[in-house]
C-alpha cells in the first residue's frame, strides 16, 4: 500500500516515528515538516497511529504512546543490557560524580541507550536515543575497535566528519588507535566532539566475549585523569559483563 505521494505507507510511518528521536511532543504540522510528508497524508497516518496506541494525542500535540514503548521494551540489545547495567552505572556515577553513558552499535553509529548524570549537571548531550559517528566518542571507538575487519574498513573508507580541531579523521591514525584500544581494553576521546569535554569508555561483553555495548564517563577536558577513570569504567563494565 502506498500513500498519495507514491511512498510505501510503512516508510512514511517510520519517518513519522523518527521525528520523535529528539522531541518529546510535536504538532502535526511540525511532524509533517520534519518528516517531509504532506500534511494531509501526515494527518491520516497520525490518526491511525493514535488509534492503535503507538502515539498519544494531548491537545494539538502528539507523543510516543505506551503501546510503542511496550513493544520497544522487548528489544534485547537495548532494554536488556540497560536493565543489567543500571545498578553499576549508579555506582560509577557515585564514585566519579560525572555523567555515565551506555551505548550500543547500530550499523555505523553509536546509539546511546542510557544516561545518568549528577543532579547539578547542565549538559544535555548525548541524550538517550542520540546517535554519533563511531570515531568521535569513546564508546564509539570501543564498539568500532571490536567490530569485524570488514565493518572497520567500511567505516574508515567513508568521509569522516570533523566536529572539532581535535577530531581524528585520518584512517591510518584511527587504525592504530583501534589496535591500541583492543589491546588496553578502554578508549579515550579527548575533545573529539566538544572542545571542552572528554570521555573514557570500556567494553561490555557477553558470555562468549563478544562486545555488545560500551560504558563511558564524560568529564570536562581539563579534568581528564585517563588511568584512574579507565580503571573505574573498566571495573563497572567488567561487572556488567559478569552478570549477563
């Protein structure tokens, strides 16, 4: 089945749902603009999604519905690892007093699936649900380092975005960095995304030793204590791996 503009309905549904990646609530006109879907088509799909509980309507605005959340809660690579990791993330937050993040690899991006921050923290990124290229965050580097050689070469063959003057985009240098990460079992991203911030990450593995997620602590760049932070993050990541 296709919409009036020739696109498959399921494609349009996905485009609408993706507008909620960085927005809690949206009007129909805003959803139409963000998704590029004609407003009349957007209205019809929104009505169907609301009728089946995928979205909820509050006045003129739409929000993600409980039915969609219920289905998503069965995703083992996000909710499963998140549930196991949370107690250890709380411990890591208490020890370091810096934001703690949990991420998984989705294709060629790092997808952040959980975030804990001190009560006085003003930083809003990376938010849960946000995505970053693998080469710019510590969690991304950990996930890329333990990916197959084919995935690594596919990633390094593409143009790499530079976020700050410190962002490493040279494929040869990145290969050396990835080898170092595999050897030491932690990664450091120093001012790669934000010129004032750094992060240290370690891998979380399954029972076969395959890396399934990465855990990180984000700190102001001037406060980076690589070795001590790496030990704390590695201990937490190892503990999560043990209970999987």
